[in-house]
C-alpha cells in the first residue's frame, strides 16, 4: 500500500511561497507525486509552478490507469511535462507581467515495483530503501540542472561549497522559459522504502542525508513538518517543500 505525505512552507525570509506540490494515490500499487519551484518574480513564479503542477497532475490523473502498461509510463510523463511547458510558456507570452517565468519540476510515478521520474532544474528526488547494502541511507536519484552542478562536475567547487555559492539559484533547465524544453528521465526498481521529492529550500538547509531518520519514520503530515521545521531552524531562507512517498 502506497502512502504519500506532502507539505510546503514559505520559510522565514521570502514574502511569498512559489513552490507547489501535488500527489495522488491511484490504487494500492500506483501513485504519482509532483514538486515544482517557480521563478520569475513573486507573481510569475507562483503562477508557473502552480500551473505546471496542475497540467502535469491532470495528465497523469487521466493517463495513469491500473491498465496502463509499465512501458508506457515514460511517454506519459514526458508528454505531461511537454504540455505543462507549452501552457506556462504561452501564459508568459500573453501576459507581460508573467514574461520570463518558469519552474523546476520533479514528477514521479510509482507503478508496482517500478519507479519512473522526470525532472528539470534543481528540485530533487531521493530514495531510501528498506533493504540492500545500506538500508535507510539517502540515495540521490537526480542530478541538478544548475550552474553550481556544472562547477561541481568540473571540480571547481565542492558539494559543500555549492550550498552557499552566489550562483546556487541559477538553473540551466526549466519548464516554461522556452517554447520547448527537455526533461531528464530516470527509471529504477522501487520495492519498499521511501521517496523524497523536495525543492532546494529543503535540501540546502536540511540535507536529506543528515535527516534520514525523520524521512524513513514519517507516517503523517505532522511528521513531515518536523523535516520542514529543520530547514526553518537552519535559516529558512527559501520556500520549503517536501513530499514523501512510502511503500
């Protein structure tokens, strides 16, 4: 049986919350979850993230039936992201106050023992398996599309230095900024454990690797907010969003 817990918080510094999340448990073996982190000004960021999550959520609600073959999940996710990109981009073109808005996205589908995910930007997906060589440890499944990730890859800075780098908010891929965009697809087995979808406001201030116990024992939204509270205790300088998928 799949359980999902989600929550978001403005944080301690920002005037508005530009993060959005959505999820749905379709049946005992099938579910989806989405986290989006908007950009492009106070109004534009919220609009972009909310609309992207809405469009992707609607597409997955329509398409993610128990009868859908596992091999069709990838195309469903990618087409949902493409639709969201088109909608957000056109909204920005029509409304001058929304020009240039965009949003990160991490969207996952769990179908039986299969995990499928797409992402663009620097929102992340972590896996905590209940078995294997290191049960309960955080495994990061996504690679950020960001300037600091490029600097890490080139050896110019460390992961620790990236947390406070002046360009840590510069992302290289997003939904809605260009007429078309490419999302990155990830697929792997997911038999038992927890998934964490989160925005950078969570992992920059409450690194999942350091809070695995809170994540793996989460059984309610109240428990989830204990994790969000940790990000606020560490400064809360950004919007904070987390969704935990447990099975």
